[in-house]
C-alpha cells in the first residue's frame, strides 16, 4: 500500500468511535428525547394547574370581600349564597361540557 491510501483509510479507532457515536445518537433520539419531553410536559402541567388554582382562589376571595363590603354589608350569608350559586352554575356548565369515557369491554 502506498502512503496516500493509508492516510485516506479511517483506522479502527475512528470506525469504533463513529459507531459508538451513532449508537448514542440513536439511543438519545429514541429513548431519552421522549422521556425528556414527557418530563417537561408533566412539570409544565403541574405549574399551570397550580397557577390556575392560585388564580381561582384569589378571584373567589376577592369576590367574597367585594360582596361583603360593597353589596351585602352586614349580611354575610347572602354573600355565601351568591358565591355558592355562581359556583354551582360554573360546575353545571363544566359538567355539561364533559365527554363520557367510551365503554370498556
């Protein structure tokens, strides 16, 4: 063999490292990436649920205070009745929009 051919032929170490790199890329693309995406989805879902819970709680507290001070001063039971009716209507609307689970065999 001439010196020119030896320089252009990849040696055993280069082939082995290239194969190892390819295997790692395949494992990353098929196993690790879906796990990372699922983990991010779960984490961001928890964050959004907690933010919504805090927002709804703050709105209900603000609504109760607004009703107690400006609308029904001295009659707290009426405030609780109005907030209860609003909650009941919201629950009925959400219940009406639900989709039933397909029956399982």
